[in-house]
C-alpha cells in the first residue's frame, strides 16, 4: 500500500497545452526570424543607433507577419521553456533554417 501511494505521489499530472499554443513548426519559423532580426539590431546598435524603439517595431512586424500576437508568443515561449525537450527540437529546426539561409547567402554571393 505504501509503495502504491509513493508511486502515485511521484506521478505528475499531464499538463494541458494552452489553447493558443503556437505549433512547433511555426514557432521555429518565428524564432528564426527573431534571430535574424536580433543580428540586424545588433549591427544597428554598433552603428550607434538607439535600438529600443527599433527592436519593438521589428518584433511587432514579425508577429504581424506570422499572424500572432505578442501574448500568444509569450504564452508559447513560457510553455515551451517549461518543456525543454520540445524547445530543444524547435531550436534544432531554427539552427537548420539558419544554416540553410547561410548557405543560400554564400551561393548568392558567389554568383554575383
């Protein structure tokens, strides 16, 4: 009986996904765009530009491009952050997409 109670006490109830959870595939696309935007913003910051407003504007335009709200993104990031295995898979996709873009950029530069 004690063993059964200990076993039941160790089992965590399955957490429900939020209703507005962004799919892993779409989350990878959004995070890829955000990584590119962050790199561009870093360049602008190094050029001495004030990036606070620029950063907000770019994020807002990316959310609009992907037809999501900032709240949906934040909620999804919180959920995925609490589920590291899922987030790792998403970031694997982000890395693949960024590598593909890098190779496409190299190819494009060689042709010019």
